[in-house]
């Protein structure tokens, strides 16, 4: 049995050790310890400054490269899209700066952005599935071609396709922009039917928990069906986004080997250079997974000329060859 003397000795030992530590820390060991800590702090500060300098230099080189690309772009394109109307379909999580850059690169290639539709969160949100199903019945009444409208998702896609590839329809856009639950925002109504379209997505996804990941997978499935349906209109579409991570939209699209053309690296000048060439490749019936990220089939699209317009504005798109499996 442990008696009082044992506790007393333990307490004395603790206080004695504490006193010795204080004496040594304030005495003979004070300078060496202080010097060591000061040296470590100085070294960390020096490393931080070096990393900041390297980051500044790297950003400066990137800025120079971007400016070089911008200067060369018109010469590279040489009026590639001259006289070609292109529509922009903007996904809910796309960045405004990316949308602006896409519009500018189309113009630099000689084309014109003659329509822009911004899809709202409710267009793909799982929580609005019942609402979209109910609305799809009304939408079918205003579609000139219901062959594509086999599901609520494809019906909505067919409606967007009709708005940009056939022309503005006030009744159809009115249903899709109802004030209580708008599915789209018509940023730029189609004055003239577009020949091709770019679907503008987002950059790499941020880390997600299990619940968020499941919701994201459902949403991605709906976007894929939307893109596939839109790709059957006129001269088809190109999907622009990220394939950096395994859960990014383009990575999922490419994994299924579907015929929707993709360009990855959204937000970079080099990826923007590929977009006009990707549009022309799709007009010629060629699809690919272009870029340098996951499951890319080639770094850049093939160089082709814009083919003659189809006999009718809203003719079915030429079948696209699927990218080679990875």
C-alpha cells in the first residue's frame, strides 16, 4: 500500500526537476537554446522568401506565355471560324472569367457568339427532379422535333437546342425562365441560329464528403445526358472543362467513351487555343478528348477547314467518331 511519504517524495521530485529546468533555462543553456531557435526561425524565413521569389518568377513567366498566346491567336486562327455563329451554354458552376475568355477566343477566330444561355442550379439539382419532370410535359408541346425528348433531361436539352440552333422562342424560354423556379437565364437570345455550341463547365472539383460526392455523381450523369442530346443538333457541341481529378466532369465523360468532344484545361490560354479547332473538327464529324489531363486522346485537335453549311439550319449533326479508348 502506498503511504503518504511516497506522495511527498514524488511531489518533491517534481518541484526539484522544475526548479532545475528553470535554473538551466535561465542560466547556462539560455543562450544556446535561444541561438538555436533564432537560427531555425531565420532559416524558415529565408526559405519562405525564396519560395515567394520562385512563385513570383513562375507567375511572371506564365503571364508572358499568356500574352504571347494572345498575340499569336489571330494569326494562328487566320479567320478559321469566319462567318460561323457559335452559341455558349454555360453550366451553373462555370466562372464568369472563363465564359468571357471563351467568347473572346471565338471572336479572335473570326466567329461570332450569337446566343448565350446560362443554366441555373435547378436545371440539374437532384432536389428539383420532380419539378423538371412535371415541366417536361409542357415543354414537349413547343418542340419542333420530339424525337430527342425521351426523358425529362433530354427534353430539357432538346429545348435548349431548339433555342440556340433554331432561334429564340418566347413561349419556350418563358417556361424555362419562370420567376419562381427559373431553369435558365437567356443572357443573349439567338438572333440567328447557331451552327455549333460550346458548353462551358468549371475547373477542378473541390474535395467532397460522401454525401456531396453522391449528389455530384447524379448531377454529372444528368449533364452527360444533356451534352449528348445537345450534340445531335446542327454541327454539334464541344464540352470545355476540367479532367484534372477523377471526379471532374470531363474525366467522367471521357471514361464512358461517349462521342461528345471535350477540351480540358479550362482557364488556361493553351486550352482556349484548342477550342476553335475542336469546333471545326466536330463540324467535320470528328470527336476527341483533347488536352493534357486525364483520359485525353490527343494534345490538340486536328487542323481542318470549316465544311459547307448543311442544307437546313437544324439538321441532325454528323455522327462523331468516339475518341480512342485509353
